[in-house]
C-alpha cells in the first residue's frame, strides 16, 4: 500500500472528479489517495464516484476553505 496526494485546488466541478479518476487509474488496489480541493461540491461528488466505482472513502474534512477527501482504491 502506498499513499499519494492529488492537488485539485482551484478546479471546478467536474474537473476534481475527473482528475481523481485519472489518478486512481494509475494506482493499485489498497493504495490511499488524498485529494485536496477548493470546490465544496467535491464533498458529495467524489464520495458518490467512489461508491459507484468500488473505492472506499476513509475521511472527509473541510478546513479553511479547503476540502480534503482521503480514499482507498478498491
């Protein structure tokens, strides 16, 4: 298992989800990806994308205008 970070700051929907999808395609099952965003829509969009695609959301948090989602690749 490896850990990765994706900077999706200053991107508006649907770009954070698309960038997340593209990054996940390069990872292996069990890897952990932290996605850092500034678009509040990701708090619903990325977890929904994870459910559809078999990935697990480990954590979501909002702090100082930034939104962070930590997911494990399924």
